[in-house]
């Protein structure tokens, strides 16, 4: 089956554009990880993505070779009847590229699955969901082995894959192999989406940032749709055409995008701090400072005026004869109580739990008369200037 010039041109433009975007994503991701960890501390998913450059590039080259190299043993009876030695040689070469493209697709998309599973393992470390991730990992490995067996046993003898004309229908249609590959591929992608759904719905982040996750999940659904359409255009007789190659490459490309976007977004949040705050509203209480004094506004418009504070042993104002306010801060190695889980960055595996412990003492000078809950404190402050409130803040860095 041959293609026309318009199809060939559109195919090259589309595949080149998709490939360029995917390659940029991979390079940016690896560059960010190298900058953060260095070569010796890269995670397994980084190495999977690094070698995926080879398979993704091989897939791009092989598909274009099939289209522009004179076709394959995927032929109509009319084309078989008009074969010449030259066209036969070209189709033999093209048929070998078809086999390369099939294997390249499997290696590309399964490498992406492996990357996502490593990310899920870091996200669920220490949680009961880790057992589910491990079970899915086993299923993905079994699926990969099953697909490889199907590919290498589907056409017998093996060189029938590039025989022109084909020695059997399986050698040009890959029918049995495509069914096996489609079942394992689509089912694994569905499971990966299902695992990620609770992480999406339980994430306590603003809607704006949750939209990024929704986009990623939407792209994951597109990957599944592309895999299904690839099989439809390659196996369903009324629709069989080289259009299946378009969906072939779309599936692989969007898989690469989905796998790299979370890491790239994490890198952008670290590079541009404002992006990490995007969508977060300000606290209900706000503080303003004027002429060396600070004023804390409580919900409902109730104000408490406070003297500013400096570090231990310093005064807030040289000429201020009011009681001096002191603060003390020091860095300690913080140990989490059993009731709390230590936060693990899914893209960083060796963060230590360093905490800042800060003791602050401040004096209340003035309060809003409507503030009933501090009324007794205000009276004591009026009669006893040494009266103060003590607060302790524990923040994480």
C-alpha cells in the first residue's frame, strides 16, 4: 500500500515537530536533574529517560524511512503484481524498518512507564500504596516480556517479516502481536492513571496548580486513545492504512511529554519561587509595619499593635524606654515524632529534616476594645508593664 505526496509531507512535518518537542523536554529534564544532583546521584528514572533518547530517535527515523523509503511488504494485490527487482529491494528495506519501528515503540513507551513507576515509588514510600505500585511494576515487567515473546514468535520464520511478498499475513499485519501489545500497553497505562487519581484528588493545592495535574492526566488519557486508534487503523480491515503510523508516533511522543512534564514543572517551581506560590491565597491575618512598629490585623478587622523585635540582646529602639522585646532563634536537628510523617520530595531522595526553632517574646501595647478574648491580658499589661506573651514557632526548611 502506497502513500501520496501530500500524506508524506504532512507526516514528516508532524513527526518532526513532535520529535523536536519531545527531545527538548528530555534535554531540559536531564539538565535540571544534573544541575540538582550531579551525574553520580541521578535517579533510576533519569537513566531510563536518558537511554530513551536512543529509542525515541530510532522510532522517528524508522517511521520516516518506511514512508519515504518505498514502502514495506504491506501491499495490495495490485502492487504485488507490479513488483520489480528495484521496488522489491526497496520494500524489503522498508519492511526491516517496520520491524525496527515496532521494537522502538515498545522500548520507548515501556521506558516511560518505568520512569512513572519510579516516581510513584518515591511518592508512596512508607505508605500502604507502595505495595500496589510494586504489584503494578511486576505487571509491567511481565507485559514487557510477553510483548517481546509475541514479537519474536509472531512471524515464522523470523525473516518473513521482511519477505516480499510476505510469506504469511502475520508477517505484514503483525496481527497477533498487535493484540498482545495493545492489551498489555493500554491496561498498564490505565492502571498508572488509576494509581495517580487519589494523589490528584487528595492534593491540598490551589485550583490553578491542580490544573497542571489535570492537564497531565488528560495527556495520559490521550496516550491510551492514541494506542487504541493505532490498533484500529492497523487491524480493522475497512480502515487499514498508513495512518496508523501517525497514531504510532503520537502515542510515543505524548508518553514522553507526560513523563517529563512533572519533573520540568518541579524544576521551574524551584527556579521561579513565585510559581510555587501561584494560586495560594494570603493568610487570614496580615501584618504591616510603620515607623518601627508593627500592627497585626486579626479576622474581623481587630488590630493589635506590637513593638518590633530584633535578635537576642538587641533593642528595638535606642530611645524607647518601654520594656525591651527580645527574640531568640537557633537551628536544631529536628526529629519527627511518630505521629508525623517526614515529607519526601518525590524528585529528591536524600533531604534531611532540618528545622528552625524560634522563640519570640513580645509585649502587647495596645489592643482593639472589641477584642474580648484578650481583655484580661490587656488589663494586666496596663498595670504591669513587664507582662508579656511568649510564643514558639517551629518552621521547616
